[in-house]
C-alpha cells in the first residue's frame, strides 16, 4: 500500500517495457517498499521521438533506450521520485517536480504548477488529496485522451479502481473531489495509474464507477 513520505528507490527491476497505446509505454514491478505491492511507471514518446519518463521505476535501461532519446523526467508527486535521480545522471536529462513537493532527495531542475505545459506536451492538472502537491498529467494532443493520475486511485486487478485507504491520505475527501474534477474538466479515455494496470478505452466510466462504488468516502465537514 502506498505511503506518502520519503522513500528510496525500489530494489527490484522491471525487465521489459510495454506499449499501452501508441506513444505511451509502461513498466511495472513488485515494490519492496510497499510490501511487494504493485508500482507502475510510464514513458511518453512525442512526435519528434523524444522520450519523457513519468515517475520512473527501475528498469532495464536498454529497454528505455530502444524507445528513443530520453529527454526529461516528470514526477507527479514528491513521493514518486523513485529512480529519477539515478536516471537523471544516467541519461543526462532534467527532472521536473511539482512546486512544493515534499521529501525530495535531490533538487529538481525545474518546478511546475497547475496549468504548466511540460515536455512531450504534458499538461499539469492540480489534483491534491493524498498530498497537496500531487498532479494529474494530461497528454493534450493524444487521440486516446491519456491521463496519469498519480496516487488518486489504484487498480490492482481488473475491477473498479480503488481509493487509497484514508489512513494514508492527508485529506481523503479532497481526493474524491480531485477525481470528480478530472471527470468534469478533462476528456478521459486511457487512465494510467502509479499503482495498477492502465485502463485503455472508457476511462470515464472507470473513474465514475470508482466514485459510485466508494465505500470509504468520508462525510463532508459541517459548515
């Protein structure tokens, strides 16, 4: 289960990278830092062939190099630094991190805020919940309307995405509001999770179902 504090790089290493939809690639591993639970990372290949890593986990570097020229690393939250600093040195590329991200082990090259346009045409959308400085990344130009939703939800199996248990979140109600804001403001077809298998196709239905089937939703505070 994810926890939201400073965490070192996982010990395992993924062996392969798989294309989710054209231009969006994915790898996963059993993460020893969270009791062997699943963690996931992504790479976006833009129209010019440049590759941007999102919340990168350890992986066979040859598999990444096959995708193209690694040009940048983008973190969706401070607790997703994972292999970012090692890959920054390996590939000689900058790291982008959210403004106000907590617990970073090294200084990012760039910070971003809501509405920033990032490498590979990624657009940042502020979606606080588990932590304040947490962002959804939207691939604005992609025909499959891809969003990377950080730790707002997990998707361990084939069923409905689940909210992280409230005990691991700063403000559980805010997390629900963030998911609703995604539905209200972003076109969604493909949903990429930091913990769980991507959903390709009708991502809107999956996010709506997560809200509708949520059994742990906290009550709104009294006015």
